[in-house]
């Protein structure tokens, strides 16, 4: 069974604080609304999504959904009820048989919840996910308890709430014409219109983000989940050496450093990036830099070694991994490396898309011993730590 979805994102979200409505606040680097939309885009039972936004939110919306293929948003009304009605009426040009109505501020809706709501619509007029009330309920006025409410049979309603499209559109229109009636969700409208509303199990995770504390808790939970998911921690080691030759500079970590010699190599001879590339490839079991960029291939002659690092990072991304930190040690008698460390860390941070605090660049001499001591060349060592998806059960850890 397939359905269209109306996602209600027209609220001001003032209780969450901040400078923008809560549906546009960032959660794990993405707006809350985008998390919500993507939850439905990835579900095979969803045929289309109609978002309802607040007046003046157009720029925020466009930034939040950049790259997603969605119909133009609808501007909501003065109340949630009016906003939902506008979203439903926008679907009438190509009316679906079924429609789900969902709060934008519930970004953690599970695919199983969506599936259950859709499945129950095969035999019910309206379906909502809900949780049985477990807390004791008190009735109070001015913070003084007046009594205890009976909680047996009470449920806390969630979204997405599912309906047969023509039925809920008609119910919304009737409710819109009724005076003195206040509805807090779409199931309330269905009940008022005499429709039978069935319940499927909701989830605690599918809570509505309302306050600043809700957003902070959600951010912390997602951080913990990401860390748990990336529980296959690996360390790779890289080593490279290049001889000095003719030239007036050397390139290290993508930074040009004046020197009375250059480094010899098929590419730009950035010994540090070569070692780093091997370290990242090592965490993935993907061979070494020579496997991917053979020195016999003329296309790499004089190439910027950042290309090699980018390839290693692409392979890491393909495995859904994350670079945790890198540690590079350069060994040479000259030139002096310390004055350039800050620039090298900044260039690496840009290249690797990680915080500079996760990057170490150190330098030492070889105490005038060996080929390094004779200033014939220099060496780079690199360590890379990555986190990959894995589970103890699969033997990946």
C-alpha cells in the first residue's frame, strides 16, 4: 500500500528557543525537518510528500531540503488545523487513496511505525500510533493539585496519523466550518466526524521535539548512536621516503615550503601526504598508494598529492566510515618544519574535513645520522585512526 504524506512544518517553534523555528534547528548537522522528510523518502510505502511551511520560512525551507526532489511547499494557516487542511487540499490535484499526516518535529519516526499505520488502514478508517500512559496524571490549578485522573485506557497520541484521503479532507472541511471547536490533532477531527480511529503501537523514540532540552537530548542520543554504530576502530600506518633533488621548495601536507632543494618523485613528492594516504588505505585493507596510483602512469606526473588523499577518503566514505584522527611525523635535518605546522594542519583539516584538533604534525631530525643526517632526503610516518560500522556479533570488532 502506498500513501502521500503531509508534513506540518508551519509552527513558530518558540518554546525550543534559538533564532530559528525548531524544525530548522540543526540536529547532527542537518535540520530537524530534513531528518523527518528523509525518514519518509526512504520508505517504500510513501508515494509523495507535501510539506506545509510557515509564512516567511521559504529561505529556511529551501536550505533545509536542498537536493531533495519535492513538490513546492504550501504556506500554512494561523492554526495547525488550517495548515493541515491546506496541505491536504494541495494533494487534490492528484488525490491519493491514503494520506499520512506527520509533525515535522518528530524526526525519529521508525519505518516500522509507518508500515504499521499503512497496514491498518486496509481495515480501519483512521489509524494513529500511540503509547499507553504510564505516569500518574494530576489535575491542577495554579500549581495546586485538585485531583488524580484515572489513567486506565489513556494513550498518548503520536504521528504519523493515517486516513483515507477523501474522508479526512471532508472531515477537515466540516471542522473548519464548525464554531468553537478546538482540535489538537487530526485524529480528534476524525473522531468528531464520527470516524473509527484505531491504535497501533508507537515508540518512545518518536517523541515530539518541543523544548531546547528536547533538542539537546536528541543531539546527545544521536551522537551516542553514531558512536555505537561506528564501533569497528582501526589504525593504519603509512611510511614514505623521498630523496632531495633540484628545486627551490618542497611540498609537505599540501603546503609549499621554501628550501634550497626540492623532493624527487613522480608526483609533487609530498612525502607527508603519501604516507597519510597509505595509512588511510591501510585501515581499509585497500593496498597502498602504488596500487591506486602507479608511478608508471604518466597522468600522475607532477600531480597534486591531495588527489591521492581524496581517493583514500572516498574509499573510506564508501564504507560509511569516519576519520577520527591523523598523526604525522616528519624526519629531516632541514628545512625547519615548526614554522609551517599551523598551515599544514589547516590544509589537512580542509582536505580531510575534520577538526584541526584531530590532526597532529610533528617534526624531528635524525641527529645527523644516515642518509637523513647527510641531507640526502626525508621520511614521513603517518598513523590514521578510523571508525567503521561493525558489530561484535559479526566478528568485525
